[in-house]
C-alpha cells in the first residue's frame, strides 16, 4: 500500500536523530537509520548515490521506495515518530532493469506486504539497519542490481567483485587466445 504524506506548507526544518555506519559490502556506501523527533522538512542534498529507503510511520505502516541520484536539494516531509532505514549504494551500482536514470525528486514506490517488498517481480525482506548486506546480496543473486566496472575502478583503489562472483572471462575467451594469455 503506497501513501503520500500531506503536511502543511510552512513546516520548520525538522529535528532528526541520525545513526550511520559504513558497510564492508563493496556495493553499499552507507547504511542510515533515522528517527524524527519533530514534524518538519528534511532537505536531502545531492550525494552522488541512489538509495533504497524504508520509512515507517508512527502507526507502523511501512513504505519502501527508491530515490535516485539527486541533482539538486529535495524537500522531504516527515512527521514526529517516523523512522527510516536508508541503504545508500556505492557509485558503481545501478538497478539492472531501470531504463532511465532517476534524478531530482523522482522516487519509485515499491509494493509492501507484511514483512516483504517487491522489486521487479522479486519479493525481498524489508530493509533494516542490520540486514542491509544480506538484502543486497539477495538483490544481486536475483539480478536486480548490477555494477559498472569502470565506475567501480574510478572510485575504489581495489574494487572487489560482487559477492559469490566467479571469474569467468578466461573461459569465454577463444581457445587460441587462452593459450596466449596463459603462456
């Protein structure tokens, strides 16, 4: 069930408690956990990454959505008692099935049922502050996420392959070239 929040026009800048952690996962930049201590507007500034967000209203209803790489600040309304989990992906990660880049204030709401959400026909567990790495591994295994190796090398000194990846480029190389490579 998707819902749009309707708040008065002139809300003050909100008070929010943030907790963040870096991730050992090569496809995650940061995992955030927030709690809103007052109603208000959070000004989300461009940070170069796209995010998977789960927001839980004070009544316990969860909303899961994707937010793209913002090109300008975006005002996001929140209400007191709302809490969120945000998985900010590394710069080289993108949604494998998206046809266009999500920028600005464009978000994609995902269907939520009980303790799962759906992305491109795949049911996944709701994001939590502690399950981000497991969730991203499931998304990779379902081929929902992909990585741009050129971007990964540009932003990382020692880029790591996706979890459980096998190096198969040599096996796809024609036998004549394989002999040259191995000698």
